[in-house]
C-alpha cells in the first residue's frame, strides 16, 4: 500500500514538472499565406499574435478565417507536445492527449 502511495506521489511530482516544462515550451504556427503568426506555449496560452503589416481590404476579409485556422492548429500542436511529455512521464498514452 505504501509503495503505491509513494508511486502516486512520485508521478504527481513528475506531472507538475511536465506542467512547468509545457508552460516554458513555446512554438510558432504561421498561416499558410503568411498573413498571421501565433506564438503559443505548451499550456495552450497564446503568447503573441503577429499580423502582416501591409494588408489589403481583400486580405482583411480573410483575416478572421486565417486567425481561426492558425489558432486551432496551434492548439493541436500544443496538445501533441503535452501528449508527448505525458508519455515520457507515465509510459502510457492518455486518451484525449493525442
């Protein structure tokens, strides 16, 4: 019983370390047309949004869709990073973190 509790405590410590590492892991995702770039951390927090300076009216109408697509790709990448870190700690693939 004590060994199981000790194991759970150690896993909790490792998971807290993974959380810290994820918060410090940044990555960039750019829209396919180069109009928008989002920097996000592994904890799925947007750190920065950059929009191309010289955009036309036509590009402005596409901007909402581009932002949505780029943000969603950023979240998926963040989830991939988190799943990889969790696999490193636990040795198992946790559903929902793929």
